[in-house]
C-alpha cells in the first residue's frame, strides 16, 4: 500500500512536469498509526545553490570558541559538514514539507528577523495560531543540555526538528508522508548523497540535516565580539550597561541567568523562570527557558507568550502578560535604561540577517 502510494506521489509529480498548471495531491498511509495523510505537491521549484558549497564551518573568535567547547550540544554522530548544512538549508525553506505546500520552517523563523517571527503567535499552514511565541534560531548550538522549546520538552535538536513538521497547526505531515514527499522531489537524491554518502531518504537524515543547518547559525560578528577581541572599545554608555548587566541586583544579575558571551544558560535551575498561571512550562513549574539574548534589540514580541513588545518596554513596564505580575528581574530604573539599551545594542550581529548561505534558496 505504502509503495503504491509513493509511486502515485512520484507519478503525480511527473504529471506536473508535463502540464505544470495546478497543484496535485497524493495520499500516504502511515504504517505506524494508520493515519491517512493527503498532501499537496505544488509545482516543483528548484533551489538555487552555489557551484562551490558555502562554508558553514566558520572559525569563531576565541571567546566564542571557548564558550562553544563548554556548551556545544552537537552529537558525535551529526557534526556539521558543508554538504549537510546545505541540504538542511534547502529543507528549512522547502514549503513542500508541509501538508498543503504553503509553510516551511522559514515561514516562522524568518532570516531578516533573526530567524524569529514578528507576531506574538505565529500562523501555521491553515492560518491557525501556534500556542506560544516562536523562538529565534540562533546560537542554539550553545545550549549544553540540548533541550528545546520554551518548556524544554524535547531532549535534542534532532528530535525537535521533526516536531513542527508533524504539528497539526504548523506543517501537519506524518513522517511517512514527509519521506514520500521528499523522495518525490527531483533535487533531493543528489543533496542527500552529498550530505550522507547515500541517496537513502528518511526522517532521521532529514532531522540531521536540518539540525546541522540550524547549528551553523551563530552570531559572532557584533560590536560586543570586536570589543572582546580587543579590536574596538565600548562607549561610556555601553560600558556602563555591561556593568549593569553583570552586577545589577546581585546575586540575581542579568548575567547570572543570561550568561555571556552567548547570553544563554543551559539547564535553568528552579527560580530561573517566571511564573505564568496559564502555562505549565518546564517540569510543570511555570518556568521557561530563554534563548540567546544576542540580536534581542532587533526582535519583537518577546517571552514565551509574546506578551512583551520589545526590550525597551520590558525594562520600562515589566510584563503585563503574566496575570498582572510584574517581573522585577526584568524591570529597570528609568535612569538605567539608556545604558542597558546601549549595551544590548552591541550584541547585534547583522551579518546573519542577510548572509546568502542562510537565505531561502527557492527564490
Ligand atoms: C507555524 C510556525 C512555525 C513553523 C512552521 C516552525 N516553527 Fe519552530 N517554533 C515555532 C514556535 C511557536 C516555537 C516555540 C514553541 C514552544 O516552545 O512550544 C518554535 C520553536 C522552535 C525551536 C526551539 C528553539 C529553542 O531555543 O528551544 C526550534 C529549534 C525550531 N522551532 C525549529 C524549527 C524547524 C527546524 C522548523 C521546520 C521543520 C520549524 N521550527 C517550523 C514556530 C514555528
Ligand atoms: C533569574 C533569572 C533571570 C534574570 C536574573 C534575568 N532574566 Fe531575563 N529571562 C529569564 C527567563 C527564564 C526568560 C524567559 C521567560 C519567559 O519567556 O517566560 C527571560 C527572558 C528575557 C528576555 C526575552 C527573551 C526572548 O527571547 O523573548 C530578555 C530580553 C531578558 N530576559 C533580558 C534580561 C535582562 C536585561 C536582565 C537583567 C536586567 C534579565 N533578563 C534578568 C531569566 C532571567
């Protein structure tokens, strides 16, 4: 049954090539659950890839490299390779990976917005909303525990990668439908062969390639990095802001939770988070992880529920989204805000917003 459907899927794609007018659908029987997934394959667009592969194995400055050694969650069986990350890039932006061929990872994790979305909740394949705020896909390699999502419910990035694809609101595919569809697209066999030495296409290899691409998105070219390398110096305001970040409200300093130089903390302990009566969070404690604070100034709709519009408003108002409970940790005195903003601005690395190697290859 499965085989026949794969053949059907391939056939429908072949039909498209001939007429190329409208979208086609195919049905796949999921072996494990017996769920039937009907998916749509839109006219095949080909990704534009460079003749020589992009380099995803950047050399980081010492302070970043040292942090990486201490916190890298790359598993031994999935190191980044240029061919693997290249395949991951194509998969990340391929709308064919969703049931109705409208939504890719890049639809919610938008490059120009630091691989984050610009709304409090994101729209999935049928227009319905996710239950939490999207997270910025940057520096996720520097999270030792490897646990992903605001509530850390997944133990590795590789496991995480298949979840949005199967999530009914986000992309809504079964794994067997995913495999059948990826197999049906002409550009994938070569990409899989280059990445993994075999044309075998399965969800495990898909997850590995997506993870390689995501782990390669690292910000290390900000003013902060140049200062740490001794190439530039902070202004008086920026330096005062860094001091505030490191020392204000000790022992609960910003830095005690958002650890420099990547401004991310692995395995937040109890008391790390903020209590949200509407969301159980990590271990049902109402706590949440925080991703890297790098590029935070150019992101909007912050925190797990997207209730905080910007860092500036966070510092001014705390967070009205948690049942009127202000967040003292995230609340600054008016006089402190300009220097803290100046410092946080130095964490912005604009290179990842436009780098072609991280961009959508389907346009
Ligand atoms: C419809 C919008 C949407 C799509 C499509 C989507 N995501 Fe997400 N992503 C989110 C939201 C929302 C969260 C936070 C969910 C939560 O914590 O419950 C998230 C969280 C994540 C995280 C966790 C990051 C961290 O620091 O813990 C990763 C990694 C991720 N997504 C990768 C992907 C990949 C890979 C794809 C494509 C296969 C994808 N996303 C597709 C909205 C989306
Ligand atoms: C006790 C630990 C702790 C301290 C201290 C702390 N934070 Fe946080 N921070 C968190 C947690 C946990 C989250 C995510 C909470 C959520 O979404 O519910 C967070 C979220 C944030 C966010 C939003 C991140 C995003 O991706 O949406 C910003 C910005 C931020 N913190 C900045 C600061 C600054 C600046 C300070 C110091 C003034 C500070 N934090 C102090 C734990 C802390």
